[in-house]
C-alpha cells in the first residue's frame, strides 16, 4: 500500500536505484517513487528474488514508468558496479540512489568475531560507500543520494555495537558526500529512522526480551520513512545536503 500525499509525476523521467528493495523500508520507498512516476532499479540479495518480484509487480501497478530488478549483495563492490552499469545501460542516467540495505546482529562487543564485525560494516556501511562512489562518477548535477541510517547512529542499546558503529559511519559518509558532491551538483542526505514496523524490528531479540521498549505511538510505518526519503530526493529539498533527518516519532527527544 502506498500512503501519504503522493505527488503525481514528481519523479517522472527520473531513475531511482533502491537497495534492500525487497525489505520493509526498501519496498515502501520503491513504491513511493513508483507512484510518483520514477523508473526504478530494485537491488537486493539473490535470496530475496521472490520478494523483489512481488515488489516489482506492486511498483508496476503503482505507476512506475520502467523497472529493472537486479541481484546485488551490496557488500560486494563488483555487484554494486554491475548494478550501476546495468542501470546506465538501460536508462542512460541515474538520478537518485537510496541506500537502504542493512541487517542487525545481536551479541556483546567481545563476542562478535572479526569476520562478523567486518560483515556488519560491509553491508551496513561499505555497501553505501560503493554506491556513493559509483553515483558520484555517473550522476549529473541535480542528482541525489539518500542514506538510510538509524537513531542507533546517536543513541543505542547493548548487543548491537557493529550495527550502531556502521550507522554512525553512514551519517558521517553523508556529510563527506555532501561536501564532495557540492561542486558536482549532487546532494547527499540521510534519514535516521526510529523503530519501524518491519521484519527487522520484530525479529530483534532486544525487543522480544523486553529490554528495549517502544511505546505504540513511537512505532512507525515504512511508508513514513519512504515519504522522508522521497522529500530528500526531490527538488523541494534542493537546499538540503549533509542533513541527517531523524524520523522516530519523537523517541530521541523523550527523557
Ligand atoms: N526497522 C527499523 O526499525 C529500522 C530502524 C532504523 C533503521 N532501519 C534501517 O532501514 C533499512 C531497512 O530496514 P528494514 O527495517 O526495511 O529491514 P528489512 O529486513 O525488512 O529489509 C532489509 C533489506 O536489506 C536486504 N539486505 C540485507 N543484506 C543485504 C546485502 N548484503 N545486499 C543487499 N541487500 C541486503 C535484505 O534482503 C532486506 O530486503 C536498514 O538499513 C535498517 O538498518 C530500520
């Protein structure tokens, strides 16, 4: 379902790449851009191919003008280069890249192996680095990058240190990209969601154990994040770059 105030045609003629497109926030984001007329490139893991197909069908029904559905493990630079190359070959330009792909894992700092730390950083941070590199190489002035960070970039809980570190690094990358993108006419912003009603939230052991409590009125829907992403990618946000926009139902502001 696409909710919110859809601005028909806002992204007509624009090509939008969404990673993690088979997941809760990724799918809602893709569908929002589809409903506003974009051509979409949906990228997610091969294991998510069936879900991606469902999202693709939904995007088509929502109004996407064209669609490309691609396997991509964002932690593999070759995969990322291949996605951007395929997008350029199909459409001739890429205008928006939304880095959504991510995952959480739950252990104490000392219990994560080096490989587990690296994999969490590779998916939650390096994937966005690789897409940013390609975007800065191929995007024309007016292009926009939107990174999906997290409130874990600012405040966090036990047992998610690599994830929180990666999301903080992603916020920092957003600022650096804004600086280096400025002379190219490319903007970079991030949204930092609070708790969002997706599989990632509900499978968190910290939520299941009750250690992390989220009041009902601070649990958001993926469509609310999609709306912020679309705004940040749009010309209405032309004066915004390097911003990290919190969308958490007020959670970080509450004592
Ligand atoms: N749900 C929340 O409460 C919440 C809060 C803050 C931030 N976020 C962030 O939002 C983003 C989306 O999360 P979600 O809640 O939709 O979770 P989700 O689990 O529904 O979706 C995540 C998607 O990322 C994909 N993915 C995982 N590893 C990948 C890889 N290596 N390459 C490509 N794709 C990969 C998964 O297949 C999945 O489709 C994540 O970056 C997450 O950290 C979520």
